[in-house]
C-alpha cells in the first residue's frame, strides 16, 4: 500500500487553498486536529450502525458510500482524491448511520473530528469559513445527484458524471457507477457505447 506521502501540514494547506485562506496560526490549529487513516482496497471505513464523528478528506484513493434498500445495495456517493465525504445526518444528530463507506482502492484519508473542528472554529474565522464551505459543498453534491436521477435521461446522467467526476468514471467498477446513476449495468454499457460513438 502507498505510504503517507503528504503530511498533516500539506493537507491543512490543501484544505485552506480549496476552502478558505488561513493565517499561519490557523494552519497550526487545523493541522493539530487532522487524523491520518489508511485503508486497504475493500476495507470498511464506516459500518452501518456506527456514529459518524468526522468529516473526511480523501488524500488519495476512491471510496463508495452506500446503503441497503429491500435487500439491495444502493450507491449514494463515489469520492476520489481531493474530495470530502461524511454521513451528514449521523454527524449532526450523533446517531448511528444507515450508510456504509468502503475503500474501492488503497485509500489514505484525513479525518477532522467534528467536535475538535467546532472548537477550533470558535476562535478562528477562516476555519469557520472552511467548515461552512465544506458543508455547503456536501449539500450541493447531494442535490446535484438527486436532480440527476430525478430529471435527466440515462445518457444525460452518464455524460454529466463524466464531466463532473471523470476520475471516478475511469476508476470505479462499472457496477457501482451504474448503481449510483440508478440504471442497470446493461443500460450503462449501451449509454457508454452511444457516448463513445458520438465522439
């Protein structure tokens, strides 16, 4: 498995670059709460029934967030390098989640414990801003996915995903991409062929 290449300082800087500029002291504060975690391919990051206590940043790797409905798996989110994930309801209600998260590749993530993050955000306006932007981004991603499966045709869904998440489309198993887009693997194969023929 790939060793930790980035340090907690690198990740703090990356989060600041992406979400909010920070002073040297704020970077120190943010770095102090980051918890590096490594997962092998197929390993569970969160199980159903766990309470999600962290916001997670993926340094490198690929994750799948899913749940069971009528005995079938439903993929709710696929996340790749440089993105955030969390079980938002469990995080804020502090209740067990019905979701599960697994690593689809060897994955290194950095956890930001919600309690620690809220404590440092109290005294650091830029960390507060980062926290807010992360939550906004998470809600927007959920809304985009909901609208995608509600309003778009199978072909439009796939094309949109290629545009928004090209790395996920290249790296995730097709069965999970199909599941995420709420279509059968057969439909996805047809849609992919048609899309390739258009190019």
